[in-house]
C-alpha cells in the first residue's frame, strides 16, 4: 500500500487524495517528531510560569480572560473537545473526514502547535486503522477554523463518541481504538485547542473538488464536441490562431481539446447545406470561452490550495524563537472565496451544456434531427423529460452559486464577530460537482444519440470511441421509448468514473 510521509513543510494535493480516497498509510518523519518535541518543550515551559498564556493556561474565545490553574488544565482540554463536538445533521462522507484529520495532522507536524509527538502518532494510527469519526454536516462557521467537525475527530482520539470502523459499522470510538491496540490520548495544555483550530475540512473538500473538476472539464469539452458534431456545426472556430489573439490559457486548452476530439469528423462544417447558417449558436461557438474561464478559475483555486497545504493553521502558534503568539490565520476567507468562485464556474458550465442539449431536441434548431430525438415523435416522447431533469439540475446549480462567503454571523459573544462560512461553501460545491456530472451525462446521452441519427456521415474517430464505450457501459442508443432513468444513471456513472475521458484519450492521447 502507498505510504505518505508527513514532515514539517506541509503536504501535497496528491497526498490528500491518497489518504482520503485510496486509504494510503501515514508515517511521521523523524524531522516532524523532532519538531513536535521541540515545540512541546516551549509549551511546557510556558505552562509552568505563573503568567497566563492564551490556549495554554487560559480559557478560550470569549472566556480567554480566565487564568486556569494547573490542576484544571487537563479537564479544560477535555472540555473544549466535548463542548465543541456539537455538530448536527447528516453524517459527512468518509473521504471528507479522512482529509480533515490528515490535514489537521499536517499542521500538528509543522512544529508550530505544541502538540506532543504521541498525540500526532495517535492521529496517524487512527487513520491507518481505517477508523473514521462520525462528523456532522452542520457546526462549522469556517472561523476559528472547522471547529465542530474537528472536535468530533478529536473526541475519537480521546476514545469518546462514535466512529465508523473499517467494516463500515458505526460503534463507540473507545471500542474501535481498543480493537486496534490504540490507547486513547489524555490531552494536556494547548492540545485540545490545537486539534480544533484549522481550515482543514474546507481545504480537503477544495482539493477533492479540484481533482474531480479536472476530469469533468475534459468531459465537458468532449460532450461539447459531440453536440457540435450532432448539430453539423463548424470546427473552424476552434483554430489555434483564433484563440492565440485572446490568450487565456484555459480557453486555448479547451479549444485544443475539442479540436482533437473532432479531428477526422465528416459531420462538421455543413453550414451551407439545407439550412444555411453564418455562425453556430453561442452555446456551441463559445464553448471554449466558457469552459476555459472555468479552467482559469481552477488554476487560481489550485494556487490557493497549494499555499494552504504548505501552511500551519492554528491559534496560538509556537514560533521558532520560543514565542507563543495569538493570530488570525485560522480565518477561512482565502479558501472560502475560491470555493464559491468554483461554484459559479460549475453552474455556468452546466448551463451552457443544458442549452446545447435543448438545441439538439428542438426540431426548429437541430438542423434536421427528429423532435426530441424520438423514434416516432408523438407516439414517442424521446428525450423530452431528460432535458427537464437536466434543467432542474441547472436551476439548483444556480442557487448553489450564491456565495456562502459573502455571509457572516457573529458568535462567541461577539469575540468571533466575522466568520468565513468556508465549510458551507465547500459543502455546496460538493453538491454542485455532483450535479454538473449529471448534467454532462444528459448531454452525452443526447449528443451520442443525435450523432447516431446522422446516417451517412461518419463521426470523428474519438467521438466514435466515446459512443462505443458508452454503449458498452449499458447506455442504449436510438430507438422507441423505454424506461429512461437506468440509461441516465449508467451515463452518470460512465462520466463520474472518468471513463468518457479514458475512451476518448485512447484516440487523441492525453487531453489538456
């Protein structure tokens, strides 16, 4: 099994994906263990002094003015975890919780938190055992970090609360730890706070969304090319020289992908046939511009994610010169903004795909295709309601594009009076990515059927490969009306698993 070694300088996106989705094992480097021990020595020295230090010998948030005596500090750390584990609602997905815990471990290992090496090792042991704390949908304001979600994870480290075992069964966390020979941690000064105070959930969801969208934007270029073929459009608008004079990188990549997919098609360039056209509709002609803008948005989001992956997010932090200083690095604004930005791009990509689908189904705009791509229009309804489903998904995506980060609701007796709502931005982006996948699946279903109805003209080798692969995946081609939901579900799985991109790349080589 792949092993990820955690040091002091952060982790990569591929590390997060390996742990969250593939179950990679985790090891702590010698450098990380040494940094943990050194920072803990600083915290222990401060804890022994009579002067109060925030997070070490005081209360938290609006209660930070109280100096806590030494005999109550272990109880203080346990209490912050128990009281902050106040999430409600449905359980969060296993991959999100694993990313959340792994990214908290990343910050702990930076040597800036003051957590003991044995606590960090326990975090790694729990992940390696396949134990996943039960984390709930609601509880994070994205500042001070993802408090409630991280608290539920810390509760598991203490052997309290519920967790899911490697077999998928939810049981008391203490039982699961015991079965795997893991001793519950007894938290000391600052450790409870350090386990809770980070942007780890929203960051993990950003990393996973970027990985999914990288595949989906390639899929969108393919479905757009299929629709262009089916509508007898022109590929001249994809010429590199046209995109070179408006040099947005994403636009050029999208146009190049579409051109590669359409190479060798007999269906393109028929504008002056039976129904003369000067230009294709915007949804066809401007596909690279819209998908390209989304790609450039992803590039910005990826830069933010890379910076955050290299960060140590905690409050207070231990500095190399021995100071323990309060700060605001836990604020989720940098991550929240790009999560919202991506939701806007996703909604627009889905919107343009739905417009192409609608055009394929309308006999007045489809340039000779039967109404709704039906076998016997009137007796058959064809794909009429498939477009309804696609339309309601797009409508939902528009609502999900409303930014969460523009909102703030004060908490902690107005001490935490401006919050990021980054967790909420991440949660709605996950839904948006799911819905985009479904929208592209409907376009694929409609466009592949439409291409097959263009008898006498051969599609491009790459689009033919896509159609052949989707038919082998159980998505049926043209014919009389049938129960449509299974076909759409199979198309959804085909796109979601990346098989559409794989099929096309067997002909084109890697897409950009």
